[in-house]
């Protein structure tokens, strides 16, 4: 099991993580520290616990917005795929209709030529 020291708002916190995840956890800690520092500058002096709760809420809000955006993009992708399928189906139907009309014309010419003989 890996171990990382994460520094948030000037205080180190030991964090256990899976082996190989140390760099990732360190990056997450650095992001959390950045958000906490920015929030601390905005709201002024607050208790450490309150700052961490506010930072957690801020990050949770960012995550919520990201999930909403992903959901929106997935819906748009589904709509685009549906339109593309419908367009492809229409093009296929048009192609089959043209082929059937061409065959019908050939059959009519053959029938006309057989009736003349």
C-alpha cells in the first residue's frame, strides 16, 4: 500500500493509496490545496475544518457541473447518432427505390419486346 503526504492550506495530511497511485493522489492533493487557497483568499480567515468543508463543496459543485456537461454531451451524441441513422436509412431507402424503379423499367421493356414478337 502506498503512502503520500498531501499538503492542504499549509498542513500535511498522510494519505494511504494503492501502489502506483501516489502521483495521482499527489496531483489531486495539489488541486485541493489550490482550491482551498483560492477560497481562503476569498472568504478570509475561517477554521481549518470549515475551509476543508467549503473546499469539498466547491470541488463537489465542479464535479456536479462536469457530470451535467457529460450527460448533456452524451444526449447530444445520441441525437446526432439517431439523425445519422435516420439519414442513412433514408438514403438506403432512396437507393433501393431507385434500383427497383430501374428494374421495373427493364422488366417493362422486356415485356414490351416480348409482346411485339
